[in-house]
């Protein structure tokens, strides 16, 4: 029997295709298919940025600028003044936010800013000073809308204890999370937080080049810390600024200083009127010489004045000699009277013996 020969089947070789990180989606999808989720967005920070009633136009523009810089913010309408600050925790829970920036106005001229970690705390209260918005500054810097910033802190934020807490609060609030849906995958601007004169100075710069070239974008403002609370808008005060003076107190001190200046001016006027001489001063000795411009008349006047001086000097000498003689005569008379009295007393004493 002969051997049976089996024909070998040709095996089709599969091509090695590199795995694509973002495979193309199918043109059609049924309603039962599960939508794949993006797992890259891990740090899900959402910041509720809103204001209470009573802020002016500049404060409102500053709030709008901060909203444009933070793509991870959530807007909210103005809060009524009658509501307490603890209601903000419920508002954050409804908006699914874990951070809050609240702008609170006083008397249409003072602006306070709250930065808080919702529901758990802590929360910090600042007085915002020297506000300059982006539209007001008109700087040359520019950045992409929604881009992620770098946060630069002063060296003091690693030394002072309460500044360490504020540094962590600012990084979680102002830092844009990586792979946020509304953010752009670029880093083209820097937020600088500088501690100077017991205040925190905020600036926003565009990164022009890798060697450190910067151009300011705006806005710019200064935060004067007032208090840091343990909870979110509630709780005990962990830290209080000993150098803080309220703006109403500052205005009161300025008014008082102006009032004191006015009172001093009035007192000086009264003192001047009281000490003013009633009679005008007598004329100078040679005041008549300046009335005539002729040299002969002035020479005659000088000669007359010299004669008057001589006569007055001689008269004063005669008076002095007369007064001296009369004094000597009186002294001699007194001595003679004293001698006579002494002799009479001696005679009387001898007779009695």
C-alpha cells in the first residue's frame, strides 16, 4: 500500500496593527450599548463663583474676569442679604461644587471675598483692595480661554503657618484640574501670589517664552486676610489678623485728622487775634530821612539829630551830678544827727548814776 499524501493548508498570517488609544467610534450605535466613560478626569474640582447683593460695577467686572479664568467654575445668581452664609453649603451641594468663592459688598464701596472648602471647611475671609479689571488695564498679555495656569507662591507661604493653609486652599480653588472637559491642554499663563505688607497680591501673567518672559494679562487685586474659620462659613476662628483695620474705621480716622487740622487752624486764628497789639509801633529814629530824596535836606536833618543827642547827653550828666551831691549831703546830715543823739544818751546815763 502506498502512503497517502496530505496537502498542507496555507495558514493566513494576521497583520499586527498598533493599538490606537482613541479608536474611531462606529458609525451607528444601538441604544443598548454602554457609553464608554473618560477615566482621565480624576480631580473633579468644581468652584461655585457668585456674589451677594450690594456689589458695585467694578466688583461685578472682577467676578466676571475670575469666571473667565476658571473653566471649572459654576455660576449662580445673586444671593439675598437676608440669607445666612450657612445656606451656601446647601447651594454647593445642589450644584455639585466642593469649593466656593463668594463676593460680598458693603456700602457700595467695600468688597469682601470668601474662599471656602464647601461642607467641611476651612474658609477664609479677605478684604479686596486696589481692584483693576482686565478691561480697565488693557495689558498686552493674552492667553487661551480655558487653558490651565501655573500657580506661583512666595517663599513666605512655606514659612508662616496660616499662609501654608491658604496656599493649599488657593491651589485647590484656582488650579484647573487636568483633563477637565471645559479646559484646554495648554499651560500659557501664571498666577502669582505674593505676600507683602501683611497682604496677598494677586497677578496674572502670560508666559511668552521658556526663558521667563512674561506679559501681564489681568486682573490684579490685593487680598487683606481678615479671619480663617474652622468650618465652611461657620465654626470657630482659627486665626485672626492683628494688623487688620476695617475700611470704615480708616475713613473715620481720616475724617478725624481733617477735623483736627481745621480745629488747629481756627485756634491759631483766635490766638492771633488775642495777641494782636492794640497800638501801632513807634516810628524809627531816622525814619524821616527816607521821606526826602534830596541829599542836602538829609544832611541837615542828620546834623539836627546829632545836636539833639548832644544836648540830651549833657542834660542827663547835670541831672546825675545834682542827684549825687544831694545824696552825699543827706548822708552827712544823717551822721551828724546820729552823733548828737548818742551824746545826749551818754549824758542822761551819767546823771542817773
